[in-house]
C-alpha cells in the first residue's frame, strides 16, 4: 500500500487527494459564507437562521468523506497506532483547558508532528486530536466539526513547510505556529460570528454589503471578543516550539525511524551460508 | 442636483444650529398609491430609524413596527401592513424597501434604518413592495404626487421645531410614556400617544389573563430545575 | 509446529546479524522456554515466529520461519493472526479497546468470526484465565497481573495454535506471576496449545517447561533440548539447579518438590557446619517514620506506619502490589507530603526541601529507571547529573564507572540494556552521595548476571555507610542482599525483622534454597556452597543484624 | 437491572433526543419554552448520567452558555443598531474612524435591544445545554462503535487515543516526579521541555508496540479490490459535489427550503453510502448495541417535543417569540409546553447509568 512507498505513516491515493481538495473548498465556504451572502437572503426572516444550521450539518459530512478517504487510501497498524497515541498526547495537553480557548498548547505538538510525519498525517492528526479530546472532555457539538476542519488545515500546512536544518527550521516552525494559531482563532470566530452578534448590530454581517465592509465588521467583532485569547495562545505555542521544538522533532524523527515506515523488507528462503561452512 | 431630486427640503431659516433637515419619502406602493414627503429637522448622526420615528410622531402615525426578533428589519409604517414582516411568497416578499439618495439617484440600502446615520440634505426613501424580490432591482419610491407636495410643507414646517429633540430629554420622556418610545417633545408626544393607544390597551387586557399562566409555568420550570440541581448535588456527593 | 530453518536476521543499518543461521523446531503442544542474557536476541526470535520481524521492523531475513506449515515469507503477521498469538513485553501497550470484553473480542472481530462463536470463545477465555469477575471493567482500572492476563486472553481468543509471550511476568509480584503462569500451563494441558515464552526469572517457570531454548552470547549459538540436559551445563540457571550442582545431584531437579526429595542428605551434611551469628555493628539512625498514614482519595494506602532506618543496613520492603510500598518510598523521598504522622531524614522532612537540597539527602531509583534519563547520550546524562547536583565535573561518570565498566559515552540511554540503564540511573542518584538510597523494583527485566552485579553493588553501598531500602517482589534478591525485611500488607507493617528468620519462616517469601532446605535456615546457594567448601569452624561469608 | 447494566441506552438514541430538543430550542425565543427545555434537559441528565469524565460536560457547557449570553448582550449594548424603543440609558457614542465601515460604539440602549439580545443568547445557551446533555449521557466509546465501516481505521485511532489519554496524564505525573528526583525544576518553559520530551518519547515507543500487537491480532486484514475502491471513491466525490451545489443554492436563497435542501440530502446520502459500502475484509462486531423499545421511546419523546414547538409556530408564530414592540410577557403556548414536558420520559425508560471509569475520571480531573 502507499504507506510502504512513501515511508510516511499515512498515504493517500489520487481519489483521496481530490476529495481533500473538494472538501476543503466546501469547508472554506461553510466558514466564509457570512462574508458573501446576498442581500435578499437576509430579508427572509422565516429562514434567516437556516444557513448556520445547514452548514453545521454539512461539515460533518465533509469530514466523514475525507476521513473515509484516508481509511481506504491506506492506513496500516503503525499509522493508526501513531495517530492514536499522538492524538492522546494532544488530548492530554487540552485537558487542563477543557478544550476552551486561551491556554491550548495542543498545536505545539500538532505542528512538529505534521512537519516531520507529512501533511496528510498532519491533517488527520489535527482532526483526530480535537475529536478525541472532545470525546474525553465531553465537548462534542456543532462547533466540533469546524474545530476539526480548522485544526486539520493547520496540521496540513505544517506538513507543507519547507524542510530546513538547525535554527532556521525552528524559527520557521515557530513563526508558522504563531500565524496558524491566529488563523485558527479567526476561523473559529468566523463560525461563531452569526451566533455572537445576531443580525441587528453594527458588528453583525450585512447581507449584500461589500466584502470589505463585512470584513471590517468581522475584524472588529474578532478584536472585541476573542483576540484576547488568541494572542496568548499564539505566543504560548510559538514559545514552546522555540524552547522544546528541537528535542520534540528529534523524538518524532527517532520514532518514525523506529517504526520503520516503509523500511526495506527482504525475505529470502535461501539460507545465508555461514562462514564455518564455506 | 436639486432638480434631480424634487423631494429635497429647503432648510427653514429658524432651524437651530447643529441641526439638519432631511426628507423622508414614504411610498405606500400597493395600497392607495399615496406618496408622502415629510421634512424633519434632526441632528446629524441620528439614524434613519429615529427620523422615521420622529416623522411618525409628527404625523400622528402609529409607531413604526420592527421585526420582533430584534433584527433591525422594518415591518410596518403607520400600521401598514397590519401584520407580517417581509412575508414570503415563493421567491417574493411583501416588505418595505429602504432607499437613500432621492430622485434619479435612489440607492437600495444595504443595511437597516437602525444602522444608517444621516447627514445634511439626505433624502430617505421607503416604498412598500407587495411582491418584491428584495434586491436593488426592486422599483424605487415614486416621485411625490401633487397632493402630497401640498400637504407636506404645511405639516412639517409647523412642527419641525418639535421634532428636533436634544438627546438629553430622551430618558425622561420615554419613562413617562412607555407605549411610545424615544419620540421626545410635547406636540409629537400627544399625537403619537393616541396613535399607539389601542395597541397598549389590547396588550394590557391580554397580559392580565396571561399573567397567571405565566407565573404558573415559571414556578413549574423552577421546580424541575431545582429538582435536577438537588439530584446532581447528591450524586456528586456520593461520588467522592 | 514452529520451525526455524537456518534463519539469519539482520536489522537495517546494523553491522552484524542478531540471529545467525538459527535452526530449531518446537513440537505441537509443547511449552517452550526461551532463555538468554539481555541482548541475546530473545525478542527477535519470538517476533520472527509471526513475521513481525522483518515485516514490521524492517531488515533482512534469510532462511525460513514457518508456523503450522505457513512460512512468514508468504504471510504477513495479520494473516498469521489465526495461527499465532503474540503478547509483547509491555502488556499495557497492547490494548485497543476500553473494557476487558471488547479487548478480548478484538482479534476475532478482525478475523470476522461470527457473533455466536465470538460470544462462546470470549466466555471460554474469561473462564480459562479467571477473568470472569472483570468482564465489564475498564482495562485501565485493573492490576498488573490482571492486565497481563487480559493481554494473553486477547491474543488467545482467536484460538491460535501457538502462543508467543515475551517476558509475561517480569513486572508482576510472585502471586500474580503464579496466576499468569498457571493459566498458561492450563492452556497447554487443556487445549494443547503450543507456547513459546521468553523469561528471565527461570525459578518461576522452569517447572512448566517441556523444552528449553538457550541463546548464547554469540548470535549463532542456540541450543534446545529438554530442561534437564540444558541446565546440566547452562550458566543461566535457577537457584534450585545451582544448588543441585553444588550438592552434586543428578539428574538435576527442576522444581522445589523434586529437590526436597534429595534434600535430607544435604541438610544432614550442613548440620555439621556451625554457622556463627556475627552481629553487624548497627550504624546510627538515618531516617525516622512515625505513625505515617496516607490515602489516595477514599482508599487508604498507609496506616500508622512507623519505621527506623539505619546506616549500613539493606532493608527489603516486601508485600503485594498495592500494599503501600511505593507510597512509603514516595514519602521518604519527599514526593508526597505526609498528611498524618511524620517523615524525617537526618532530622529534616524531605517534602519541605527544594529539589536540589533533597537529592543530597535521599535518592530514589523509580520502577522504570528510564524515567530518570532524558539526555541524548550517556555523557550528556552524566554532565547533567553533575550540574543538577552542583557536583565537580566528572563525579557522576566516575560513579558510573564504579558500577559498570566502559559504558560508551556516545550511546543513547534508550539503546542500553536494562542492566546498563539501571546502572546509569543508579549512578545519577548516587552521585550526590545521599545517605539514604531507595530502589523500587530494581530487578525488573534483569538477567541473572545483572542481578548478581546489582546485589554486589548494594552490599558495597551498605558497607560504605549508605542505608539502602529496596522495595521488591524478588525473594532471591532479598535472600542475597537484605539484612532486614519489612513486610507491608494493606498499608500496615505486619513483619519487621532480620531477613533470615522472615524469609525462612514465611511460605510466600521464602527463596528456593530456603524452601528446599527448610527447616534449616539457609538462604542462598552461595552460602551453602561456601559452607560445604569451608571447614566447620569458619564463619559464613554473610553477616546479619541481630535484634 | 443486570441486563441494562450490560447494555446502556444506545448513544445514537441519546443524541437524537438531544438533537430534537436543540431543534425545538432553535425555533423559539420564548423565555418560557427555552426555560422549560433547559429544565427538562437538566432533569434527565441529573437522573441518567454516569460517573464518566464526560458526564461533567453538561455543567461546563452551561457555563459556556452564560458566557455566550454575556457576549451577545454586550455586543448589542455596545454596537447594537439604534432601533427606537424604550431607552434604558444612553452610552456616550464614539464614532470609529472612517475605515471602520462607519461603525459607532455606544448610543442609547433600549429595552427592546437588550431583551431581544438576551433572548437570542439564551436560545443559544439552551442549545448548548442540549449538546452538553448528549455528551454527558452517551458513552464516547459506544458512539465510536457505530461509525460506518469505511471509517473503521480512523475510529480505531480515536478509540486508542481516548483509552490512552489517561495513561498520558499519569506518565506526565511520573516524569514530573522523576525530574524532582534529579533535583530539577518542574515548572516554566524549561520544565515544560523536560516534561514534554520524555512523555512524548514514551508514548511513541508505546505506539510501535501497540501497532505490533494490533497487526498480530489481524488488524487491517482486508481485500481492497480496486474496482470497489473506485466505486466508493466515485460515490464520495459525487456526494461532495452534491453537497457543494446544495450549499451554494441554500446560501444564495438564504432559505433551507426546496431544491437546496434536497440536493444536500442527496449528497449526504451518497457520502454515507460510500462509507458504508466501503466495507473491506471480513470484519464482524462483538455484541453490537441493539436498538430496543427504550431507544424508540426516548427518540419519540424528543420528536414529540420538537413537533409540538414547530406546530405552535405554525399556528401562531408570535407565540414563539418574545414580544418586543411593545414589550410584554411571552405568550403561554400550552401545547408546546406540554410537548416539551413529555421529553422527560427518558428519565423513566432509559436504563440506569453505566459503571464507573475511575481511571479516566482521574485523568480528566
């Protein structure tokens, strides 16, 4: 299977790649819809509340599709076990915060993992970590698929970073971590926007208004409500990566080496002539 | 400019400093084709909703009705339509379309009147669309009929002064008359009060019968809630 | 059933093969014991059976390994799941499900066994392994022995013809170990399963074995045969065998029962030897535990424990799992604050001290010594040790040298053998010269050689004036090193006395030699040997504290 | 009793029940209805939740709900539209610079605005509470056993993660002790580093051993025929396209009615079908959760509640909303209230809570 070829824990065939791309586009749409919704959609009072719920139904389906692709695209025991174990570590990191925003060092594990073990693994790990911790802490709800999708993208991005050496590697990872944490916060806020503001305030989205106009309103909402959580989180994760990044990367590399993903296996029935005989 | 928008009001000489005059064009569309222009003296920065409110109290109309869900959507002017709010039929809605600009330069408003802040010489437009599409493609308010033009100056200039209200008095006036919010000033107050009178009485008579049930339900809810709380407390105390 | 035909295994980027041209056959229904020093390739041999090596580890395998006529060349581990059950070294790392039942059913689910059969087999296994009362329990709430049995059951429910176990009892107390081995024996006898098991603690398991596979130091060197003939010569042997050699019995008895038949004659010879009791000078008090009580939530862990520890004595702390041994050690080292009662080391309460102060007063080597090691290389580890203790450069390294010779500086702690890792941890703890030294289960996974070295080191430390406390299940170690035995049960001290009387007079804690030679009070083979060798007048080599 | 202890209520049933109540809540801003739904949910949770760590999530989500209400009201007060109403007080209004889309902060705060915001906040809080209830009542492990075959590997990974989490927590404690034994700091970023690395190392080693034992027990014995693979992949992709079309239709019309919804449902069916169809290898289930009368009753009670509320909305929309113009007491739709009361049924018919998972509890604490 493909894992053996790539030497990475999880692989994906071309269907899977296509599925990820498609699902991500739709996922993006289900995050960004308030910015683009047309004027008359807001008029329809009876149904104005529908869009968020439709999207909340849609996203789990997207995730099912993508994760299913991963399952059939080839995950062997090693990949599954490593996913599970790293997911557990992530969940444990989220326990103190109960999955709430603010103190959330989970990304400090996710990004190095994605970076070392590849973007597909990063995608999966991002999604599964949040899922597992939600199950452990009992935080399952309509918000969960959005968290999973967002975290999955972040992990995928970490896997796409250029592979450097030494200091520059850490610097790039830390910078990415800070950025990704902020983006994650933005995305989750974007999801909460319609609920947080209703439709009758100067911060709520205006159907039909220009993108720039809505964007400004959203950013104001973001600054007003949750930037206070996101900045510390970004700093925390970036700091952790700077401090502990090197040994963590080393540990991950050692593990993926020990797990021997796609290591060459050779079995020959012909016995090796022992020196004594020769 | 002016000839392009006949509705524009000439600011009367006696308008106090720091105030502006805006025109409100209300086109009742389907009902009787009545188009009404009112000039209201107000403060820069007041919202379209407040000016509409002032106009209503000025003309003794019923208080403009807004969507109950608290979204800033306007449902009725002068109690028309009597019920419903942007009621949908297929892809069409019966609703009050909101415009800015006047004359040939009407622009479909992107937000509710609660968000639009006025500046000097603005023209506000309202047109009831019996079956509009809620897009800028809907027809703008028509030019005012002659009758309307004759009617308006008389009403407005007379009471223009009363409609301009220093924000300070708001608190008192509203506390004095619950039914008719935020329209300050004596003259308009009385006008609007009896406009909104019947509404208040009806709601009073209903609530009188309703109160008992209401309290009953609240009691029930509290009872169940307390029960749940007690049980979970016991459980947690058992746990450790 | 299981056959190796001229098998050579080489791991990727390893210079030399681990197994070199190994051939052996294990008949159906046999209980085969694989023994050998650490690093002799026991695990590799076992993992070859179901193809985990090389399919899982990578590397090259020449020759043919076949189980039930199926060669691992053609079948991957998962396709052999119905032929071979494999239980790895760390049972906790093998669980997939949350409850016992689901874990047992897991393999069958993968094999697609139909529901009815699954139900029946699960029930069978629950009975065979005596897990019935635990069926609904979450695995994380089970004790070590129970977990180990669940792991065995999980490997066995698919009813494989052969079962492969890698050190199934290394982390268990004698009682749990007995349970596990007994259930293995039942599998062999009732169901005719072929069992291949690697084990260090031969004394526990030898009496069950039909065949012994002995791996020598050199990768090529493999001997297999019936236990008697193997042990006649093998240098790895349980005390009973070593005693037999000393006494010159043959055929070599493998169980205490067999040995006792031959014992009377030896006892008579030993009675001639007078063993004078030399009271060791009792040093002054190092630590004092007074009426210490502790509890985890509602569960009491220690009840009114009082204890004095003195310089130069080796105290063995014994008792079942969960009898409070580790809790007591944690209090002594200051990881836990005394809730009721008091703990003092040289007059100071360890829990109140800062970490750097504490390590100069008392040191603890935890159950898993690896937990102490976090640097990349041995050299770095030693350097950190010096820095943490504020010691002169090279102190730790010197201590390490005194424990094991010539450990390579560049080696990664994770790649060391159990014994070496323990030595490194011990060195780190000893470097600041704490007067009180605590060890928790130090003999886990140690082969006989490493154990002998350890007990020697402990004696030397005591002689140098340290007070050494060893919490252990290993009665042989106790017999070797302890002056004094403290037995805990349910958090209470039920016995506290000189090791000889305690070890000889309690059935559960007696060493093999003691059991064979009872009622005479002999503890170890060495004693007997020197006693036999020596003329009657000379004192026995070992002192003991009189009280 | 024993019977029910062996098999608790099907997790899907709990989720359906909570979901229907959430739908009911999402249809109304009537304080009475919302309050009653909240009370009912709380009652059932208090009678039927176990001691698992996730059982506490109900309380957690209640607190989160309060937070949401606070935000909702605060946003309304600071940035709310200045729609006329009974003015309570007037904040000094600060116009933001031009680039900020002409947004001004403050201005008169009307009772209508504040109460409307509160009702909408409460609505969200009640919906949160419903999901909190589902979390507290349904076991995550059992939930994971219900996933379609196509998701099997992923589900196993998650199961492993859940059952391994408490061990991670314990090993964190162990490592912290070990650092103390070497006389090192256990706090601060450096302490973090010393903590994170050994824990991670241990975990990763475990993962290799775990993989070996899983493979040795036949994990991933599957016959993935490329033909079937292509089929399921096609189904999935088609489903995704369908979802996309449906989504844009819905967003464009702003209503979940008609074509958009249909297309979405179709796409969803395709995706799920693809997953279910992708069953590979001869896997079987040990004692799958059965769907018994109790499950039906629980789901039905939820449906009744939701139905009653929706019906009330159909007959008289205003009975579901908090009257703002003019302000007044909410209507008392007796039918809807009665329907919601029926949703307390599970506290009678659902089997008693599952046994404790002490270890996990420790971990989550």
